[in-house]
C-alpha cells in the first residue's frame, strides 16, 4: 500500500506524447502522482541512480538509446523498480522482447486513456512486487536446500567414518587372534561393514544424496575387496562391467552386501591351492525395469549337492534374504562357470519398506524357517 504520491519517471523525448500522458495524469487528484519528465536515457539513468522512483514509463526510441537496449540499461540500474514500456510500434517482437528483459507491461501510444493508464500502472507495481517476493522466497528456499544438502553430506560422511572405525576395530581384533577360521570370519564381517561404508562414501561424494551411483560404488569397492583377501592381482583377475544406474539408498545397501558376499565367495572358495582364474561382475539395468546383477568365476565350481535354499552358512543366507528384501530373486548355475544372477525391480520397490526406513533390514538369520516366506527363488 503506497502512502505517498506515486513517483513516476517519464522518459519521453516527444513533447506531444509527453504532454498527452501529463494531461491524463492531471485528470486524477493532484496529490496522486509526482511526475518527473526527462528527455533522454542518460538523464533517466542519472535520476534513477538517486532513487525515489516508484514506476518508470520508458519510451523505446530516444535520442541516446534505441529499442531493447534502453530496457536493458534501465533494468540493470534499477532492477526492482516497475517498468512500463511506451511504444508507438506495434512490433510484437519489441513488445515480447521488452517483457522478457523484465518490463512489467507496455502501453501503445495513442491507445491509452486515463483510466487504463492508472490501472496499468497499479498492476505493474503489484506484478513487480510479487515477482520481487517470489525471487526472494526462491533465494531463501535455495539456501535452505543448500543447508540440508550440507547436513546430509555431513551425515553420510560421519556414518561412513563410524563404519570405518568398526571395520578397523574388527581388523585390530583379528590381529590378536590365532585361529584362522575366526580370523576369516572377522575379515568377512569387516568386508560387510566396509561395503556399507563405501555406499555412504559414494553418497557424500555425489551431488544426489538420495540415490547411489552404483557404477561408481562397484568400480571403487570391488578392487578393494580383492585386496582385502591379499590375493595377487595376476593370480585372480577382476572384471567389472556396470551400467550407469542410480539406486535409492534402501536398495543400494542390500545390493552392495549381495555383491560383497558373491565376490567374496568366489575369491575365497573358487580358487583353492593357489589356482588362478577370473571373477566377473556385471550389473545391468534392463528396459523392463529390472536390474540384473551377475557374479561369475571360472574356478572349481560349487560343491556337489550345493543347496542354496537350505544353506546353513551366513553368506548364502544373506544373499537369499537381501534379494528377497529387494523384491527380487536369485538363480545360480554350476555347469560351466559358477554363476549367480540376482534380479530385482528398480522402481516400485520403495513402498515395500516403511517410510523413513533407510538401509538394510537383517532379520535374525536362524532358524531357517524364518526364510520360508521370502520371495526369492533359485534354480540350479
Ligand atoms: N563361487 C564359489 N565357488 C565355489 N564354492 C562356492 C562359491 N560360492 C559359494 N561356494 C560354496 O558355498 C558355501 C557357502 O557359502 P557361504 O558364503 O554361505 O559361506 P562361507 O563363504 O563359507 O562363509 P560366510 O558365511 O562367512 O560367507 C561355501 O562354503 C562354499 O563351499
Ligand atoms: Mg561367503
């Protein structure tokens, strides 16, 4: 609500046109308007620099400036003062251009009368104030989003650090233990924790904190997993082929743990007695909205009578369980290279987990009857 007379800056070099506008404004009570009339762009800019202008009526054909350039210069100097363009041209391009440059409205000379002028000025002022408010709200929102992003990045960083501490503690613990079986189990647990730490690391290093760049995760995680088994890279070569796919965090963590189990198994069991060979990991995003993870090796093969469903060991139980949690299934192949294939839907899976539930639900792993309702299935 304006409490003082409306301070109008009229920039018009044509005395006839200026007179017409002055006459129109004079029809309203004398304390309504305070009019300053200048004849050229230079004078207008000088006046604007001093402030105290509520609205600008700007002619586009001036002795020292022509067309849209006039609008641009005025906008640059006084971006928040409502601007109306006066044009004798019915050139649509000029009119549209003026609006795009930030003018609130335009008046075609000769087609204006007192009431339309007053109303147009009022609306231009309202529009300008709404735009200014919207712009400042936008800036505020952007700032809040930025703050939240920093916070999320910080949280992922801290979670990753905490998981790394747990992993280091397990490593220290295993240094004090002689029993090779216990050492092996501690290393496997350490790798599970590391897999989760890597997911959080991938998240805080990316720009999108809700989705994990699974390619980047696999490419950095898989080689470190091989290193953790102290295997010479020339003895067992690792091949990773992965599509560019972003997984929500509640899908990425189970998937990372499955990858960890399957690669670990290949490294641990497929090449006994110093055998050499290769382990390959493929991750594909199909057009049918299904993701396919395949881990294969050319080692000695699965033991005779291997029963995926009835396995009592933790690794295979975890794969079974986590695939079910992803709403997917597991197939394995033992003729030829040992191959495990996990497929799961990429979309529509989020609703299966509770709101706000992030990460992996690992129900108790025993007794086996606890798995009977899981949706994963397998085939030999
Ligand atoms: N790629 C493979 N090549 C050969 N044997 C395998 C392979 N993957 C799994 N196995 C066999 O399946 C068994 C079960 O695997 P699982 O991961 O459940 O247990 P684990 O690796 O022995 O121990 P952990 O529970 O710590 O993972 C292994 O002990 C091994 O005999
Ligand atoms: Mg295992």
